C-alpha cells in the first residue's frame, strides 16, 4: 500500500511560529532577512506541503525569466498567521496555500493585492465570495470519512454511510479523528459537521466522543498508525482522511481499493495563491500565480500534492479517475462564517474533548 503525504498538513493553531526555509528542486534559498538575492527572484511563501516536480520549477525559471525561491512557513493556518503579521512588509512576493478556512481572515487583513489573474475554465466556482481579484483558486480536495471495507466484511457489520451512522452504538470506538485544534484535516472535519448540523454540531460531537472516538494530534497518527489500513495496521477501521485516499490503497496488481470514502461526510478545501501586498516583485509574483494555473502544473498537482486541479478538463492519474471519487454536494461553511466563529468553535470543541 502507498500512503500519501497528507500527514504533512499538521497544523498548530498559534498566533505565530518560526519560519522554516526549505529548498525545492532548482530553487535557491531566501536569506534569513527575507531580502531578495536579486531583482529577478520571485519569493514564494507557502506551506510545508508545497511540492512541484523539478522540471516544472525549472520550466518556470526558463520561460518567465525569473528565479523561484521557496520560503516554507508551516501549515495553512500557521502560514496565514504569518502573512497577517507581516502584512504590508511581506517576507516574499507571492503566497500559495491559504485555504477557504482562513481566506477571509487574510483578505480582511489586506494580505493580498489585487492582481486580476485570468482564471482557467472551471476555476470561477471556487473563488472566495466578495473577493475582487486578489486570490486565485489553484486546487481543491475534500476531507471525508474513510472506511476499511474489508474489515467490515470480515466482521459482518454493515459499514456506516454518513454522519448519523457514526454516532450509533454499532460503530462506537471504531473511528480515529485528527484534532481540530492541531490539524487542518481535523478542522475541516469539524467544519463539515457544522455544515451538516449547524448549531447541533455540539450534540453530535458529544455522542461521538462518548462512543470512544480516538482523537489524535494529526492526520499522520490517525491514518498511518490508528487506521486498520494504514502503515501501522491500527485498530480503527474508520478514519478521517480525504476523497483521494482510496486511490492509494489499491494493492499492487489489484483491481479494487481496500478503502472507501463516505461521500456524505465531506468538506471541501480549496487552496489559493495571490500576490502579496507590498511585494518587491509583483510582476514576477503574478507570473507565478498564472503558472500555477497552467495546464502543465494543474496536470501535475494530483501526483505532486494529492489534490484535484481546478482547471476543467485536466486529466487525472488512472487510479484517481477510478478510485478518487469526489462528492457532488460536499458540506460547506461560508468563509465569512468561518472567519467570524472559528475561534469560538475551536474553543468549544476543545472543551468537549477535554471533558
């Protein structure tokens, strides 16, 4: 079984964190003072999960005449916090990785400048409501409950189908959930329950926790350690993961996946890119956003970052086309509502978990 890299999306919801500078492909490193090495540099401030094939990075340099520099800054939440704290005096020119759970906060703080990057076919549906050309949607994916189909067959137990089933006694103690305060995956799952139940989400979580749900620090522990189909062959046949996950649990030479995403439990995440307010190289920054939306990059996203492209008609890997099924109607919470209530929801969730 191949386990995907979603474990790198662990998040500490803190006001700020120290930046980590990582190389990528042919990219050079940004200096500790954040200054450009040259006027041709385009400094990308992004999350730790940003990965593109080396040939694509080199292609941007060659075709644009700029030189891409990568400044990795933690997970999506930590990234957003840093961008807000450095608004107007950013550590780079362009940012990728702010998602729809934090987009309104970044926009309200004036983190991004208007760039009016032309969007490819299909991308307009992911634009943040009320945005005026500042953030371009680049990819999307859904956080969904996944199940070990073989485990349920072996135990002669009908698998759960949705949120309502998960709190039934038959499934007590069978689910691993990344924490909402320590994982972006967990936060998205919490938002999915809010999208489903509204103010009734608290009652649903009380039932889930009373049933003995395993709460972990992040996706890596939940999936790779506690999930029965993970690398650690854990005890829980139900786990919070992604709609793309079943594409990675197809045995070598097999014709079916050993897991399944429950498409009535999904919350869509969309990641954005934009030119930073006060960027030293706004022209180069816009060129990079346009590059992220190009057919070549969009085609590379599933294999590189395990997300779906926003460009309509982009071909998917064969396993994705068959096993990574996306929900038609994922649950949603508006960016404005998330911005207004995120802290309160997380505080209430933490109180429920701590008892």
